């Protein structure tokens, strides 16, 4: 991963980013934080601890001679997918750990933060700056996942609790225009000075044929038309795999939607509320995005089409499904060692989403950013932009 | 269920029994109480609320005109298997409810306790005495399940937390004698004045052929001999179904046992400790009890043999697997309505255990008591008594 | 198993029994014989070969010095649950073996038959007579299973093929009487000279309280009343486990029944036909038998009640579910070695059926015979007799 | 799909292609043809009938007024994924149909062939030529699948039967050269007169950066080095999903390989034989191809790199995994109606393979052909070409 970071690493910036994580969790009860209601969800406590463990493992334990490990068991509890670093708790068993308590995990955060702040204060070699920057980007990615996971935990229990940290959507222009982009050879990939992940590097040329792309996301009102036209019952619109999926899971609408006496209601972090037709539709799978586009006689853009066109529209409310599979760029090289596990190992059977969402950290969005999820997932903040 | 209760229902007795439940949970953290790590486990919070709901539903809502329901949603959240009474949360989804919080549930308990105490104070018709007695017996059953479930939650996470409410076993006579019982016609079932469940009624005669039964339970030391003799590798000793089960689950020892560098260690509610050879072996399935008996050239007693012989030995440390399936007694009648769901519906594919355990409420044990579990379960406090 | 056989083992009797197996299969196509559509079904080819392997393995290979094994691989292919004798093909993988062909398996039968006939001709020691008698009884048990399995294979494919070997039911007396049996001490288990299986031995006394038992089986017309009264929708009538089972499997009627425009039709080995209300209802699970009895205000008899009353009614059309679990008789001893695996290892989580069915070999039925199946199974020829 | 077919449709060409299907099956026994040992396998009988049904459904029933349907049930039995045309037998239940017999299916083929030959003889409109051409291409695709499926059926039963129709691999040049290809703008997709599938159309430009590609496939000897170097034990080489897959399935070598006393043996359609180090390695998943390439410090080519370089090397022994996901070309349009279901609906979570295999029909291979399979599948004839 690239590390020509602007702004640079300071104790203030470090602590500010870290404190955002706690702010998101500030209205959670201890009962809320140890649960894993689905394989793709992690308990909030785990996010709080895992992001902390990153700094302990890759910075303090290796480079700060004064550092005493907070609790030697935590490396085992809170490692995630880093096979390189010792044994780890299986992803699906993260929800079995009621201990350490939330309070202990918050103490762990404070302890590591204090060491990190004074470590940064002493000045950093540039490679260490790079590692800490990755840790902060990683923290911000988990801030977004935290919001997804809390929403999933709250949205799947009968009491529908609310979170004080809400992330409301706003209406986009209701008039839809299709922006024309000319055919040509375009440069793709991260090109400037700021931070990026390794999967954005390998700047390269891509030839695009002419296409048109929508100036805004598909709205709830438009999506309800699709539902009411029988979109979920017409296999012709769906991938074979998507069709099987919605049959097996009995899916008839976006995640968190409920039809109450004929009216569409939804769970949001602010509570149970009517679906607002003017807002962009969220919490759809790639299958649903694809079927909607088929029904409209359109298609989803590729990630390259999206990147080239992105200066012509606003984005940032919802991650936008593209019809590109998540694959390496031509000159992509996996970094050796634990940090190299970060991205390359996921480059099969996932689809790229571009843009950002209302749950994304403010300074954590750029036109070259490549997010990725499996085609069936819906708990992330995902939406639909059409191309043709 | 029979209700010639001695002692009778008083506010003091009611509150004393109820407070025991909270005592068991007093050292739990809020993070511990919302988890369901296996289908057969319920979250501690659910036990606390469900036992309370029983009194709200079957006593206060029906018979106390002053009563205001604490929270109308709780009937939906905390109903268990009582299909008669409205919708309910699926058993396997009990662990998805982080809310209401532990504190709210304890408030619910206090609220219902206060109403119940004053309701009892006013005097009770005898049928109401019967219902409340069942509620208290039900509470005590859940006290035992709470201990099983807490042990399972703590014993399956890497930090192995401890509970301040421990229930240690003690050594039985180390000399094994086989007590001879003569053939004859014996009377089985509840015969005296005290409380019993409906499955103990239907007093009836059973003819028993002569048999011998051990004066004590099988010890850990004896069970280790079985392990070391290859008991878990010899399919000849096992039920076909039991053999498949231990292969699939890779079972090589009782639940909570770990072989650490050749030494047998185990998780107990007091911590991780060496297995004490003098204590009775616990946490075995019916399959394991059966295989052990086969290996010893013995067998398990039937529930009738156990009941007839029970005055000749001490029991009460561990529920003892019998080789009797859980089936109705000759004159068994299912009570109509919600309370009738209590026992009869489980009378298939479960095995009877007799006696009591160190986790059983003190006044909740008698020679006619019929406990029952599926043959593969091991998280209950179960042990082995041999017959031949 | 006991072996005071009358009639004795002669080449004629041996070949007559064996040829019945081929008669059952005579109208099968080669395509029909290699299929295993469910775990509890075995391919017809496997039955043909496995019953032959029994004589090769336990008689010829051990006692006939002239015998040359037909094909040394067959012992591996066609062993069933006899763990004692080498490796074996997993039960669920029996349906993957397209080879050897049906023709090869019939050659195998002829080859072993010829050796057996001449071996028997030379005269047999009495223990050998016992083993061969078991082999013939085993063959006859598989003749019945063959009919179950062929029906399942034919009844679950869209073409509904027919078998020339049909086993039609006949109407029983349409007037239902309940035969009263007095309380008393009765002797249970095999008591006379003929053959029996080891699970019938251990003759012993059982005390029965007074009861009444129906003179005939429940009819299709009566069962349709139960269906139409909403029996499959009222959880109060069902075991908890049975209720879950019919929900998960979406069961609304006996196996092989189809509701075609409001009329009940069924697949039989003779073809697709209307359900005849006068005939006994067949292909029900224990759960359904139990629920029906609950709905009628009756119950199922125990196996002891059935055995004692069996001289007072006709039986033999359908195996009759009892409410007794399949457990050892008091003096039951597992025979050591491979033949000892026959019965004892199945004595958990199965229910006893008594009587016989139209698919049972003629000389293979007696009042003490203990058949057993898991409570959810329905492909066997099972029916319902009420008691109260 | 495009239909400027050269050669044109004649009765002779039609029957020649059709007869090849029967030739492949000529040494099968009836027992072999009704089995479906895995979800991705279809019974040989089903292939024989399904390819025939295509002509009955899309040609004769629609355009030949003289045609009488052979058996009206067959449309239901032998439809595959064409949801547009009536109900169909679920893919996973194809293996439950023992009837119609092999003989009936061969009769069906002869019947339809006779009608088709005389229908073609009369002369065809050009759109009908197109449909028949698709039917023949479809037949040839199933000829290849037949070989895969027969190999799977034979290779997963203990008797390891052989097929008289073998498709042996031959050694490629043992010296490995990497062919350099210059960066530039290339045209991709079907460009000439012959037949192609719709997924090859949408000719378009792709910019490629400079790369190198191997002149030959990876050999068994090279792959054994990878195995012996611990390739299957080093998670660093694998996709996260691939690593989980080989752990769960306990995969340690290509499909059909067995380690017998330290020597690598394999099942081939000609029998069980030693692995020949000079031949190309076959029956690997995308995961294994990727891991091998990682281990070699190389990578897999994209499908565009493969297509551009394909004139520089020989191909045709094994389908070659590319690192391209199966996605639509820029101007791809799904054909409306039943035939439109052919390709587009599979364009998610599959990877492209290029080239052809020894099991591919001779006139059925071209540089633009896009084959596709899920990343974990191994029963197809797949191999590895490296790029860097």
C-alpha cells in the first residue's frame, strides 16, 4: 500500500480518527456488543478490539521497546483473517466471546492509544508512517462495517432498537439524465499523492467504447415500481444464481423492508419508518441491481466506466454496484507478509462497488477506491446507478 | 400437575425461590446474558425473563384485575414452547435479542414479584395455588438450566470465565458394591402428598426381574481407564447412532475435558483445573454411558429399576442416565391448554434420567422425578450408574 | 439368535426362499437397480448382492474348503453395517455404484446358490444350520425392504412406473370394536420352538393394567376425516419433534398421497389410483399415528399390550406402530462378533412396530416379532391400531 | 447467436454430429446412465434425451406440421434450465429418473432424427438454419459434458470402470518459453464468418499492457513439485475462499489423483494408471491454478491476453483457466425468449476458460470461444497456462 500521506501522522489526527469509532458505539449497551447474528457480521466489541490489536501487533510490539502487551491473549481473540500471525478465533465463532467485557476493550483502546500517541510524538520513520496510515484507514473501514453490523443486529430483533449515531440519506435530483461519455483510451487507477490501497495501484490504460451513465441513483419510488411490476417473480430478469438465491431466501424487497398492510416500511438506525420514495434505494444485492437494470432496459456500469465518468456526477450516499468482478489490475503485486493478505486473497467471486456511502469516513472516499462484496450481500449500504 | 402442596404458597416462599435465580446470575456481566451458542442453550437473560413471564401470563394477567402488563411485547419475546399462547420468538433466534437489556429484565422481575407478593398475600383459591406452584417448580427447573447454559457459554470461549456460584461435586464411596434387588411386582410413580409433575402420575405396577445395581456413580478415574483402553475407538461398544455421532463430532472425552500434554484437564464453573479421579464422571451423553457400561460388561438400569432401588443408595450429584425411553405412564393424561404442553409433547426420542444434580434446587428432587434429554446431549450434569 | 429351526435347512427350501428375491425384481429394468434416492433406501442391486454376500462371507468362505470367492471386491461393495468385517461402502454412497451390473449380480447369486445347495446337501452341523437360517431370515427381511425401496424409487419420479409384483391391501371389518384385556402379569417374548431373532428372546414377565384395543386398523376414510378436520394444522395433537418435522417437510398427508383437484390419489406399485376409503391407511410416520390417536381421544398400544392382545384380532396387512421405544428385553445379551451387530446397536431412538405387512414373507410373521423404525419414517408399510 | 454457418445444414451433417453422442455412450451399461452423483453432473441418459428434446421443442413442434410428439411427458423430463418452456425437473433430481429406459431414449433419438432429416431435406429458411445450428452446437457441448460426467461417475465408484471412448492427452514441448506480446489496442470477439455463441459477439477494442505468456501448459511433473513443496499447505498462495474450499474438501491433489504408497496414480477413462510427468496437469480448479501460478511467481493470463496471444502457441488439450470473470462484452445483448437464457444468466461468479480440450468436438474450437465454470469445479478438462 502506498504511503505518501497527506496529512501526516500526528497524535492529534491519530486520536481523532480513533475516537470516531467510540463515538459510533457510544449509545450501545454492553448486551449489544458480543453478538454475531450472521457469518458476515462481526460483534461491535470485536471491531473495537481488532482495530486496536492492529496497532499493538504491527506497531507497538514490533517497534516500541517500552511497550508491554495489554493482555497476551488478545492477539488470539482479535486477530481476523491474518493467517500469518498465529492462531485465531474462527470468524463464525467471534460471537461466542462474551469476555473480555466492553469495558475491558475500551480500557484496551485507551491503553494502546496512549502508547501510540507518545510513540508518534517521538517521530516516525517513513515506513512506520505507512503502517500507521494503513492502520488508520483500516480503522475507518471498520467504522463503516460497525454501522452495517449494528444495523443488522438491531434490524433483526423484535424490539428494533435505535442508534444515536444516524446516517440519513438525502434526496438526489429527481430528474434523470444520462451523461454521454466518448469512446477512448483512459487511464485507470490511483494517480495522485494521497493514500490508496494496493488494489488501486497499477495505474493502467483501458479502452472504453462510448456509453451513457445516469446522473443519479435509482430511487425508492422507482424500485417500488419494479416490485409492483412483478420484478421479483420474473426469472428472465435475473442471473440463474440470483434467481435461486431469492427463491431460497424468500426475498421480495430490499433488506430491512417490511410490507405492513400494503405500505412499505423499513428499519433505519433512527427507527422503523415509511419508505421515502424520493430517497435512493439501499440495501440491494448485485442480483437485485442487475435485475432492476434489465427490467429498465439498461445495465450496470463497469468499474472503469464508473471511474472515468465519476467527475460528471455526485456520489457518496451509497456504494454503487458495478458489473465488474473484483480482480487485480495489470501490474498488481501482492505485498509479502501479513499486510499482503489484505486485498489480493479476496480477488475471486466478489463484485466491485464504487463511490462511498453515508457511513463512509469523510476523508475516505475517492474516485479510484475499489470496494468489493459478494453478489448476494445486502447489509452494506449499496445502491444502483444505471448505464446504457 | 398435582397441587397438594406442602409447603403452601406464601409471599416469603415465592420471593425466596425467585431470588435464587438472580443469585445464580449475580456475577454475570451484561455481555454474558444475550448469547445462544447452541440450539439447546438459552441466553441467561431469556431464562430470567421467561420465568417471570410465566407468572405474568398465567396468574396476573388472568386473575389480578389491578395488574398492568409491564411491557406488552414481552409476551412475544419470552414465551418458550407454549404454542397455545400467541406467536413466539423461535428457539434458535433467542440469541439475537440484545434488547431489552439485563437491567430492564431485572426491573421486570422486580415489578412482577411485587404484584405477585401482594396478590398471594390476599389469599389464593386452590387451583391458583396449583398454577403458582407449577410456576415455582418451573422457576427451579430454569435455575438448573441456567447453570448448564452459563457453563456452556463460559466453557466454549477462549477466556474461560468463572462463575461465583459454583456447584462442586464431592467424592462418593470409592468401593463399588452391587446391591441385589429381588424380582417382584413394584409400584411406580408418585405416591405421596408433595408436588409432582404430571409425568410422574399414573401410579402403576411394574414387574421387575432380579437385578443388581451399583452403590455409586462411575468415577473419573474409571472413565479414564475406558478412554485409555480405546473405548472411543471400538465401534462394538456403541449404538450405531452413537458411533456416527462421536465420529462426526470428533468426540474423544466428556464435554469440557481437554487433554493438555497428556493430562486430563477440564473446565468447571470455578475455572480450568485437573480432572480429579475420585469424583464422579460428568457431562457424558447416553451414548457414552451405554458404551462405558458395555465395556464394563454391565448395563444401565431402567428407570423402574432405578426408582425401586433408589432407597438403597445415595443420589443427587448427577442426573443418572437410564436405559428407558421417555414415554407416558399407563394412565397418563395430557392436561388441556397451555400447561398441558409441558411434558407430553416431548415423549419421543428422549431418554429418562433419574436422581438430581448439584445444580438442582434443594427441594426439587425425589425418587419419582423423571428428567429427560436427547441421547446425544452432554451439557446437562449427567453421570453413570451401572446395573447388571 | 435361536436356531431350533422347523422346517430344517434343505437345498430346496434354501433355493425357494432365495428365488423369491429375484421374483420381486423380475420386472425391473437395469436402470432401476443402481439408484439410492434417499439415505434410508438401498439400491435393489445392492439388496440382491448383499443378501448373497451374507452366505459367501459367513458360510462358504469360512466352512466350504472348495469355495472360490466369486469376486474378492464384492465383500467391500456389499457389506452393510457389519463393521466387524473389513471396510465397507458408506450407506449413503451405495447409490454411486453402477457396476457391477445387474447381470453380474444375478450371476453372483447363481454362483453362490449353486455352492450353497451342494454344501447343504452334504449335511450341516447344527450351528451352521443356525447361521444359514439367519441368512434366510435376513434374505426375507430384505425382500420386504426391496418392496419398500422399489416403491420409493418408482413413487418419486415423474413417470410413476409400476411393478408386476404387487402387494394389495384388503378391507378389514368396517365395524370397530374395542377388545377389553384384563390387568395381570403376562409373559412376553419368544416361547416356542420356531426361529426368532435375538431381540425377541429374554422371555420375561410384564404387568399390564386393564386396557382396550381395536379389532382393526384405522381406515383411509377415517384418516381423511382427520386431515379434513385440520389434524395437520393443530400442533396440540403432535409431539414437538413431529410438529417440527411436518412443518419442515411440508407434510399434509400420508406418503405417496396427492391431492388432485380435491380428490385423494395415491401411488401404489400397481399404478396411480384413487385412495380407497375402506382400506387401512398406510405409509404414516409414528408422529402421524400418534397425532391421529390423540385426535380420536385414544392412544397407541405398547408393544406388550399388542403382543398380549394379538390372539384376539387379525394382523398382517401393515406393521403397526406401538408407543414403545425399541429397547432390550431384561435378559438380552448381544452376541459377540459380526452377527451380534444385528440388533442391539439400533436400540436407541427407534420405535417398535408389531405384526407384519402384505410385503412380509409368509413364514416370517409371529406375535413376538419386533420390527423397528425411526419415528419419522414413512416408506415402510406402516399402519395404525388404536388402544385406550 | 450468429448463424452465417459454413458448412450448411444437411441431413448428413446433422446425423453425423448426432451419432457422435451415441458413439460416446456405446460402451455404457443401462445401469450407468441414470445416475447423478453430484449436483453439477447430469445422468448420461439425460444428455441423450435433452439434446434431442431441443430439436423436438424448438424445431419440429414449432415448424413441422407433420410431427407428432414422441411422448408428451418428455418435455417435462428433459428440459434443463429453460425456464421459459413449462415446468421442469429440478437439476438435483435428474438422477431420480430411472425411466424412461436407455432403450426408450435411444428410440426417441432415432425418431426425432428421422423427422429432422426429412425436415432438413425439404429445405430451410435461414432463421431455421440458425436454430438448428445452435442445436448442433448444443449437442456438441453436451458431448463434451457427457465425457466429463461419465468420467465422474466411473471415477467415483470402487470398481473404476473404463470407457471404450478414451480421450488421451499428449505431451507438449517440454521446454518452456515465454512469448512476449507488445502493449497495444487489440480487437476482441468473434470477427469472421463461422458460427459463434452470443457471448463472443460484441466485437470490441481492449488495450493491453505488455506481457509474456507460456508456450505450453504446466505439466504433471511441475505440479507434483508444487505439491511436494507444500503448496497445498501454504495459505499465502491461495484465495481466502480457495483455502477454505481445500480445507473443507480435504483436497491435496488434482481430482482423480490418488497417492498409493507414495506414488501418484490417477483414474482415466482408460483405467487406473500412473501419473505421467510429461503430460499437462488436468482437473484442477481455478483456485489450484491460481495458487500454482503464485508459487511460480507468475500469474494466469486474462481472457483478452489469451485471445490475443493464441495465434502464437498450440492449444486444444485442456481448457485453460484465465483470471477473467465471465461477464458480458460491451455490446452484449441477451436474445429474448428461451434461447436467450443460454448464456447471459450465468454471467456472475464464474471464471472464463479459453481454448478447448481433447473432449471437445473437433469443429467446435476457436480463439474467441468463451467457456466458463465456477472457480471450485474440477471435473471439466481444465489445465494451467502461465503468464507474467
